[in-house]
């Protein structure tokens, strides 16, 4: 108990140094919490950008459709699939789609791309097509409506109300079919490959164009809890992954995003290692300064019978208290900053990361782990960093340390 | 009387070849229990080196040092550490109390190292403070005590482990004459009432006057060894 009391009081022998060291460690912890919060926030934005923009958190197709978007691989009896989805309480919204490659021609130009037939009402629950409209209006259900990306409009040299002919191959027969549409809206998702290559028309018109009757190619799903997209136990995944259909979460149909998320974990790890390396050097420096100042005192302590083990313990207790104080204030600072930026966001400007457009503010995300695991790591690291100075102190030779007196 | 310290042909040198300094050469002496001994001599005569060796803070290059019948010359660092804790008390010139502990805690610290139970420690601390005349100052930190009071705490700390001998290096050097005499009276009293063996390294005539034995060192050798009536 006296050793603990001694270690605690030793910390305040040079208050300025202790405050500076605590500030260094505390700021490192706060910076790590903030970095992790930013990474988690960015991950949320990335996942949200991909899943909420167009793809959905899960997708259901005929097996093999996703590999090369073969229009002949359609869901023949979508109503029975809708029934299964309706029974899954985890699902918030879903929207049926038809997808086919096509040619889009104006009076001046022609481009190739992908035509999406969407249910104008249901689609608003799973994607942001409506939100992405920058000119004109969203689909209302009229026969001849077509939404095109603003860059595509520039390529085709068309304005709102201009005519576009969509040419596509009918399913099964492969017969060429054409329909005339009028541009009712222009959208901008951000990534150019989306804005230049996709058009949206109403679902029933697309089914008519492709001679599909009521058949569809894809059902995009959005869950009540985003995390459920990875929950393989859901009825949705259990019932619909048979030999003919497949129900995939976003990690399955966007594997590159999974790799990117793994990379973000390394980002936290690397940032943590750099911060902690700097903090450790600070701790080692501070402890050595403290020991050099007290070298004579350690000599006396050893002379009167303090064992090397007890000296090591004393220095490690000092480091432990240093770590505890630093973590207390560091966690408060981290929480304060994290909460502020979770509420107000960090201004990031507009940037594109791996095809995902991050626009506006990046809201950090606080997690309980950041306030349990990180402080434990910091304290362990502080104590570990103090081990070398502690061993140095334990090896002080009393007769050398006491040269000025006994 | 029993001898508590016996050295035989003790040698200690520093440096090598041309820079070699013979700090102690063939020093043989015996100190009896209850003696109040002063080692005196000019600077560089080997007083400190001899105290280092007797106190187990350093190892001799040759010779034997027996404390209470145990040869400490060949002990390892850890063995010496335990031996010092249980058998030797130290008093330093500049007090060297632990500044963040109170006077009572400084005295208690060494008993804590010895594993004395808490209740016993508290009792002994009170006794020690009383013995050195600091009954009411146990809660004060060293910075709140005068030099003489700090040195009294150092004496109490040295006594607390119930050592066989107390080694004191110039204990009065930083004290004024009156305070020095007062401290010496305390130590002499302990020597007489508890038969505690004291060995001083000193230039202070007040100590020499009170010492029962004077060992004169010169160039690392015992020049004269005289017993006297204090």
C-alpha cells in the first residue's frame, strides 16, 4: 500500500512534466478515438452510398444473373418470392426491377447502357433515385417517362421533354424491340459510370418492352437494421438461397467493398500504432527524466534494502497511474470531440473513394469499444513502455549513485 | 564483547595500470558490539570506501568482511540487498528522506520492506518518533522539517529495521553546531541505552570527542587505531 501511495505521490513531484506526459498520452487516446470514429463513420457512408444509392442492402435474382446480367435469367414467379419477403420482419422495404442492356438514341447521338425498369413507388424505399433528380421530376407511372443521368443528357445532347429511343432485345426470343420515351427527369448520383450509363423507366413499361409480362430480374431489399444485411440466419436468406434463386447481402454482390472495409481496419491499426509509438517514446522519456532526477534517491532506497523487484514495481505503478489519469482525460476529450463531430460532422468537401462519392460532412461514429479497448491498450502500452526505465532504475548501483555522500 | 564487524586484509582499488588508485590496502579491523566509532582522516584517505564495503554497497577486490559472523564480500547484489535491509542502518550527510512521504511513512518504509505487520509498524513508528523527540511531527513531510529534524527522522529510519550496526556518513556536516550536538546526544543515547553500534565517517570534532574509538585512515591504510573513554 505504501508503495502505491509512494508511486502516486511521485507523479506529482514534477507536476508540469506529469501534466505534459498525460497530455501527450491523453491526446493520443483522444486522437485514436476520433480516428476510429471517422473510419467507422466513413465505412457507414461508404456502405450507405453503395447500398442506399441504387444497389440495396440485399438483392434477390435468378442464380447466375449477376455474373453477366443475362436477361433470360429472370424470376418467373415473383409473387411467391414477395410472399416470403413479406414474412421476414427484418425487411423494411423491397422493390422489384427489370434490367437489360440497351441502346439509347436521340436525334443527335446514341449511347449504350443499362435500362432499369423500376416500380416508382416501391423504389423510393430502397434507393435514392428520387433524391438524385437534379432537373425535371421523378417517375409518376406514365408510359413514356424516362430518367437519364445528366452526363448522358450531355452526350445525347437532349433536354427535358426531348425524345429518346430505347432499343433492347426481348427476353427468350432475342427479338429487337424499340420504344420512344420523353426525358422527364435528369439525375446525378455522383459516380460517372452510374450517371453516364443508366436510364430508368417504369417497371410495367420495361416488362412490356422486353416482353416479360409480370416477370422481373431483381428484387432490391432494405432492412430495418442495416446490420441484418450480414445476418445469414434471416428467413430471407434461408428460404431464397435454393438452386434457382439467390439472395445476397451487399458484401456478396460488392466484394470490393468488403476488401475496402478490411483496409479501413488497417487504417485504424496503423494510425493507432503511430500514435502509440509516439506516446510510448514520450512515456519512456518522461520516466527516464524522472528516474535521472531521483537517481540518488534510488541509490538510497537500494542502500536501505529496497530490492530491484520493488523498484521495478514502484516505477510500473507510476506508469500505471500515469496511464489511468491520461486515459480518464483522453477518453473525456475523445468523447467530447467524437460527440461533437458525430452531431456536426467534419467538413470533407466532395471526394470519390473507390467509386463511392463522399459529399459534405463526415459524421464520426462513437462505439463503446473505443472507450474500453483503446484505454486498456493505452494503459498496457504505458506500463510496457515504462518497463525499460524501470529495469534501468532497478539496476542502479547504490555505491555509484551515492558517490556524493556515503 | 562480541565483534559485529571484522575485516581481514581488505583491499579495494579503482582504475587500472597507470591510473590505478589503491583506495584501501590490507585493512584489518574488528569492531565490537556497542562501540561508537569514528573513522577519520583527510579527504581521499579511504573513509567512504571503507564504509561502502562495510555497508555492503560495494565489493572488495580482496579480503574478507564479516558482519555478525557472515562474510558479505562474496554476496550477490540481491543477497546484499536483503542483508543491508535486515542488518545495517544508514544515515546520510544530506538526510535523504523520501520527499513525498511523511516523517512517519519514511520510518515505516523500511519496516514495510521487512514485511513487518501494519499494526506492529504503527507501534514502532510511534516509538521511534518518541525516541528521537519528534512525537508531534510524524505527519510532516521532509520539506516541512528543519535540517536537524530531518536528520533525526533519518536516525529513526536507520533504527527502525533493528540493525546490528548503523553507518553514518558525516551526519552533522549540514547541521549547525547546536543542532549537531543535539543529534549526537540522541545517537549517543541510543548507543548507550540500546547498545547500538555506530560507525561514523567524519571530520567533525564533536563526533570525535564523543567517540569511544577513533580509526585514523591515511592513503588507504589504518594509520592509528585508538580506543578512548568518551
